[in-house]
């Protein structure tokens, strides 16, 4: 049984809606066949990760779609880019790289995508509802959409997202189906409930452990405290999607499709211990005791709630160290008190993120962060060492001018 | 079973990855060197290798990095997977569309995976992965 296409799919493939749509359909069909899909399904929205510049090939592909007359046919948001269009002075890309990055962003806007420039599209007002079929790129957005919103997307790579947006179709496979969304592993955090309620930094560490033990499997986490909120689950999912290939998890008591404890009785189970979280902290940090040069928070992009929390933790105090916060222009707008943060010395970064483009001052060697994802990728991307800590400790460290770790 | 996900021909020394890899943030596009310091094969080069890996990990930008490596001629000669990984396939498919160069991608069952991983030098072609460069060659067809 190969891939069955509808008449409309075949018409797109044959170029009846232009060469851009045909190119998108060829890529979609090749991917669907490789995934073993039986057919394609309609999607309601897309989130495109391909707008971050990695080299000429990304621009060549986007321009081939534009030149072929393609347009997105479902609402489509855009992920972070290499530039901060609101604070251009922050990014130290050379002129040529910046021009290419901007050309890539322009090409995606020309395809009809919304210039949202955020890795947290689930924080925008119009987000997918429970059960909707979508095609999202960006690993943290994928895991959040599946797990917390109950929308359905596979773990797609760059290019598939825009091809799905242009054709309105995606492979009917994996996490798009009921079967693909069932838990096959239990991760017990029951013994950590009090600790998680007391220290939010444990969510990204738990996510790191989840990524290591679950890898590609859908796990059901038990024992998260009732205080667990969306921002906690965001941090957990982003960490799991960096350390592993996690595209969905269930949190019993928190997420909409979580199974009952009875349904989990026969599954393989892993009990997370405090020692496992400490090991995760060592893997993600490793520069404890070193003198820190900067502090980075907001990976994935801070929500307006988290910006407000940052403001409240700073409480008007001035930072001795550069404190960068990554957020979306929408969350910043919603928060509305950016100037108060800036008055404390906070450097607000939008549209991009401090670990994917040169923003930190030359000579920055050690950075403190509250993000497991930032901690995971920054050493290779930026050549820095990392101290991992809670948001509160990150703020206290920026104010004190040295690392403050309270656990 | 050897299932062809992206058809093409590639040959080279075998590099087995002991853990999944995110190409984005994990491989230097210009040199093909694995730079993910968490990865057991950090420091190895993927360029022109027959890369034997279960599946990719982490960032969805891995597809972009693979397409860019094919363009820059720093890509693996072929990829042999244990799982049908759309992220790897997408990079190869888009590079083939843009530049007409095919980096073959195949998926094999667990038993063959172990055997291929033990090859020193291999070639990948539609429906088959073969050990080459030795007097005694073993052959695997789909």
C-alpha cells in the first residue's frame, strides 16, 4: 500500500496551481512516502521554522517557492530569524550575512506567512485548539502543541512546514493519529512533587531527563504538582526536545489527552530521582564556580507572564551584568512595561534568540541561564560555558554581578 | 529489509553514531565535524561517510543543515537509519530538488543495522547496502 493521493493532490503535483505549489507537493509526497503515510490530510495552520538563516540553500528554496507563485493557504506563523528587527543594534552579523538573513525573512513574508518571529507561537492569541491537525516546525513548539494544546503535528523538519502551508496538506502518520499519541512509557516524578512545587528550575531538568529516557517515545509523566502551569510545561518540553527527540508527552493531571493512572499500569516505568536531576544539572551546567560574564533568559521566548515575573524579581534593581531576555514582539507588546525592564539594565531581544546569532559581547566566556535548551545548544553555537540556575537565581546573579546558586 | 527513503548512490567509510544527533547545533556545516560536546562522537567528521544512525534528535533545523551540507559538499555520502526519520529525509529531498544531487537515505531493520554498523566501508544504492573494499563482501538486498 503506497501513498494514495486525491485528485486535488495530483493536480497540485502536476503543476496545475503553478510550479511553486508543485515543488511543495513533490517535497511533501517524498516525505510522506518516506514516513510510510497512506494518505495526506488537511491542516488548519502551520508554523515555519525555515526562516532562520543557515546558508544559501534555505534562501534558494524559499525563492524557488516565491518565484513559482506559491502562497500559503492556511494561517502560518514564522519562527525566530537571525535578526532582531526591533533592536537591530544588538545583532553583530556582518553585512552580507545580515542581508541574506533579511532576504530569507522577506521571502517567507512574501509567501503569505505572518511576521511573528517567535519560537513560542503557542503564546499568540490564535492558537490551535484540541484535536486540530497542524504542521509545525521548531522542536519546542511541536512538543507544546501536541502535549499542552492537544493539537496534532508530527516532528517535522524545516521545509515540510512551508510545503504543508502552501498545499494545506500533511502526511497522515504518527502523531496525527490517535494511535501515535498513546503513551508507551511512564516517567514517575511522584517523589519530586514537593521539590518541583518549590523550585521551578526542576522543570527544565526533568525535561532533560525525559529527553534522555524517552528519546522518540511518548511518555506519560505522573506526579507533577497541581501548581504546574503552561510556562513550566513549556520549559520541560523544550528541554526534552533538545536532549531527546521528544515530540509529545502527557502530564497526568495537567495535559488534555493524558491517560488515567489505571491505563498506565502495564507500561514500562522510570522513576526520576533527585540524583538524576542533579546529573542533568551537571550535564547542562558544568561551569559552576566560574565567574559569569552575562545572563540569558527567555529560551523559548518568554511569555508576558514571565516578563512580568522578571520585572517583579528585579523590583527596580539595576543589573551589574548584562541580562538578556528573549521574547516575542507580541508578548512584549502585551506585557507593555519593557522600558521598566530596560531601566534595570535588561537587554530585551525580540525576533531572534541569544544562542543562535551573535548578540553577546565578544569575549563572553561563561553565561548563566534558566533554560535547558539554551544550556544545551549554546556551548557548540557560541563557544561559551554555562551555569544553569533558576530564573530567580539568574536575576540575583545579574544584580550581584556573580553567580548566586541557592540550591 | 532495506527500504529506500531517498534514492541515490553513495559510498564511503562507515561512521556509526552511538547516540542520535541534531545536525543543527551539532555539526559544523563548513567542515562536517560533530561539534555537539554532549555527543559520544564529538570531533568525528560526517563528510563523505556512510553515516549509520538510529534517527536524528532535537532541532527541526537539522533538515536545513543537511540541505546546506549537500550544497556545500560536506554532507555524508549516505545515511542508513533504523527509524523513518522525516527530518533527515527532508534535507536530502530539498537538496535534490535544488541542486540535483542525491544523498541516499535508507532505513534498515535492527538486525541489518548492527551488521551495517560493523562494516568498515560501504556503498548504498536503491534497495541495498553493501560492504565494499574487502576481498570478502557481504551483500544485503531489500
